[in-house]
C-alpha cells in the first residue's frame, strides 16, 4: 500500500510545482491591458455650420451684412462644403443672402465645362460698389476638394433683368483643416458696381478652365 501511496504523491507534487511556476510567470505570459491596441476617434472633417444658417434638404441659407471696410462672410455649410469668402470694401453697406448647394436644384445656367461641384447663390438687398482690393485668406473647403489640384470659379449677376458675367478665375487648392481649400473667390466681386438690388451665383468646377488666377 505504501508504494501505491507514493505513486500518487509524486505526480501531485509535480503538479503543484508546475502551477507555482505558471503563477510566478503570469505577468510575462499575458500582456497587460496597457499594451493592447488603443481605439481612436477619427476627426470630423465637416466644416462647421455658420451661426444663424438655415438648412433645407436641397440647400442651406444665411443672411449677413457686408461692411464698408470689407471683411469675410461665412459660407453656409452644405454637403460637406463650407468655409468663408473674403470680400473688398463696399459702399454703402448692404445685406447679402447666400444659398449653398451641391446640385443645380434651381436650374442655374452651367457656365463651365462638366458639372459644378458647388453652387453659391447671392442676393444683395440694395445697390453698392465693391472696391478693387481683396484681402487674402478664407476659401471654400471640403474633403471633396483635392489639395494641389486646380479649380475654376464662374459667376453671373442679374441686375434690372440684365445678365452680367463675371470674369472666371482658377485657383490651386491648398491643404486645410477640413480638406482642400479654394481661395480667392472674393476676386469675382472686385470692382463690381451694383446700381440696385441684385442676385447672382458662383459655380465651382474641377480643373483649370480660365486663364486668370483668383
């Protein structure tokens, strides 16, 4: 009987030693939670909405006041597009209503080749004259705009039932916080004289479709 007892005692002793060894090396066998992959949140690349803008399924609108000293106005965010436009001095100060869209829901004339990627309709409350100097900065921005690629801006205004086309200009998009940035859109307004309340629009197309730089 003693040999039988010894036969059971030896395996149990070895098992105890193995368990003790595993317990002493547990920290090395299993990585700590600090080494586990950490989750992260992708940044929101949608430009912020303008204060006071009103949203619709087809467009977004905003009314701002253009200052005589010039400045910038926010572009109503729509479809991932947003940003701001720098504008020259105006005389006198007037209100401007903007409408942003990514589709030609209002049946605007297509001024460029291909399909515009963005439309900005403008309506002035009264007559004014824009100065010849446009400050630098601002621009239309979106992840759909590719930095380093050319884009062209076309514009047209209707004053007293007369259509007036702006001189188109192109811009090379730069990299910004919310994607590519097309700057210099305010140059379309440079030197424009508006004798009375008027409406107009700016269309943005991919590619270089003009010789003048914004």
